[in-house]
C-alpha cells in the first residue's frame, strides 16, 4: 500500500530517514571489531536511539497508538506494535551490555535496526492508513507528538 495522503507521506519520509540513520550507525559500528574501536560509533548510536528513536516511540504511544487502541479494527495491531517498542527498548539496553563482545554488539545493533525497519513499515502501511480510514485527525495527533517531543528538549 502506498501513502495515500500528505500526512501519511510525511510520516513515511520521517520513518525512512530514521531507518537510514540507524543503518548508517550500524554499518559504522560493524567496521571495527574491538571494544575500543567500537566506542565512538556505539556512543553515537546509543545517543541517536535515546534522543530520537525511543522518544518517538513514547510520543506515538501517547497519541497515534492511544487513539488506535480505541478502534476495534486496530486494537490488536497497536498491541503488537507496543510490544515491538518494548523489544526496541530491550535491544537498546543490550547495546551497552558489558557482557557482549564486539561481534555480538554488531548483531544487537543490526537487530535493533531490523526490528525498527519492519515496525516502521507496519506504521506506514497499516496503522496510519487505518487511522486515516477511521477519519482520525492524524495531523492533529502528529502536532501533539511534536509538542511532546519539543517539551523534552
Ligand atoms: Fe512505533
Ligand atoms: Fe513511528
């Protein structure tokens, strides 16, 4: 399904840029396989996840997901996507697990990037179109998300 409205397009573009950023950080991390060599890339990846990805997920839960949960057609989807946010949070914790060796850290970063890519695709292809089809004011919810995110900065 392709984005059917300017607002859906805007969300899909933002997700695409997040997917690309995570992929770049993961590739940078994978270039070196020593703990010391990985430190810079790991710091940047963790910073991105903490400053952008997890706040984005939290803001969604209070806006798009809260509204979607009220709709019978979207409730199960929202429950599964909320569970994916929990997986993303666990993978973020795994990135800094001192027990991981450099190869395992690359795998954790790749898992985080992969889970997010699949998750964002569901938002683009199912959640946002479902909300729009139910005539939810997605633009208004996005405005609330932005306010919430700006309030944290
Ligand atoms: Fe999400
Ligand atoms: Fe999202």
